[in-house]
């Protein structure tokens, strides 16, 4: 039996889409490869959002936090409350493997089953797809692309690769908790877009020598006990226990192509109507930060919450038109 809608991804925007689908009395299901708000779950344990709690609200559920900017823990609690308040339907730990157009819609194959649906919304975000350095040794267990908690790194020599918000935040916390921190920065200075309350702190720690930074530098190789850096003064090998490769994240483009979504331009933006968010596939929509392709700093939870409203009106119109045609004997299921 066909579902009206399958939503791929249980992040904040996926949940917002499910809420709109429920309001419209659609037969929907969320399919999520990980846990509820999987990307937020993978944020650093002590992270504080850059956005205020009110800008992260969905589904008319108030987001109350102790301070203006909520923590990771508070956000997980909030989205659990949204999920339970709306009694949303979701399958977790289920990964979509393929999508096949069929008469009347699409057939999705997952690692746990097969689903037929009239429409699809893709809300997969980008945070859990890392940008690899593609160097020797990157596969070693000591190399982490997600920063979790400072405790494992106390008394350790840690190389932080990158100079954006996540890298600077990690470097500062590690330093304050007792790690010996070195940074490898591709450009000549810390990223100018680093948040205003972080940048002076990291600049001062580098200036005073508390954190060693190599600018205009890339990582050439990682070994079990060292890292080799390409610096302006030549290669330099330094002792090392862990590497935090905070090199950024991007949408899973191969997954989008598996679904059948066309990508365009140097930033590989999913082809879609900016008004309805419908892609090159009829009644298949893309919502959330994936719409920016590689330009992941352009879209956030707060400025994509409206995507749920944008797509649902168009979808209801499409489904209603089909029902009318079917009733008239002109639509073949």
C-alpha cells in the first residue's frame, strides 16, 4: 500500500516536515539511518549553539533553555519533546539504499524493508559526511573527524586541523582541559568568520604560545606516533597522539544521486524549484541545508524551518489533483 509521503532524515527540518504532514492528515513515515536528530547527537558534548533557542523552535513547541543560546544537551531534550508531543512516526537505524520510480510513485529499498510512496522529502543534512584529507594515515584510529569530549585527550599531544568555528572551539577546550594543542591551518590566519566571542581567545592563545599554530600549512602524512606537516619552511615532523581533523562536512552527494536527484554547478546544489523545493523528480523534494550543496555555511536550522511550509502546500495540491483524476477515471495507479 502506498504511503502519501516518506521523509528521509529525522533532523529538525525532517521533524518539521513530519509535523506539517500530520497536520494535513497525510500517511507519512520518517526513515532515519541513525538516531533522532542524528547530526545534533554527534555534536561535541559541551557544545553551545550559535543560534538562540527561539530560532530553533519547530512545531509551535516552546524551546526553553537556561541561557540565550542552548546547549547540545538542551537541544536533544527539546527535539525529543517535539517528537513525543506530536507523536511522530519514525523508523530509526534504517538506511535507504535505493529509489525506483514505479507507477503511482516510488519504491524505496532500505536495509530493513521495501516501501512504496507517492512522494519523498529528503532532509538528510550534511554534518555526518566528513570532508576527507585524503592523505596517508587518515584511516588510523587516532584520527577523529568528530570532536566529542575533552577528557580522552588530557595530557595528550593533539593536532587540530582547521581554523573555523569547530576547530577553534575544540582547540580552546582541549587546551583549557590539559591537552598539548597544535593547529594546522591552510590559510595565513584564523578564519575571519569565527564567532566574535571565540576569535580573540584563540588568537591570544596562539600569540602567547599556549597553542602552537602552523599557518599556510597542510598535513602530509599521519603515523602512529607523529604527523608530518607541509609548512612554508618545508616539511616538519612532530610528535603526536591524536589528530582532530575538523575539516568540515558536506551533504552525501552520492546518496542524492542514488535517489535520482540531479546536481548542478561547482557547489553541487540539488536541482530544485526554489518556490516549491520540488526536484527534477516529480513529488520528490529537498529541504534543509542540503539545498546549498557544498556551501554549507549558507543555510541553517533557523533559515530553513520554512521549508516544511513551502513544500507541503505544493505536495497537497499534487496529491489532490491525482485523487480528482483518479475519481474521474483518468488517473492510472
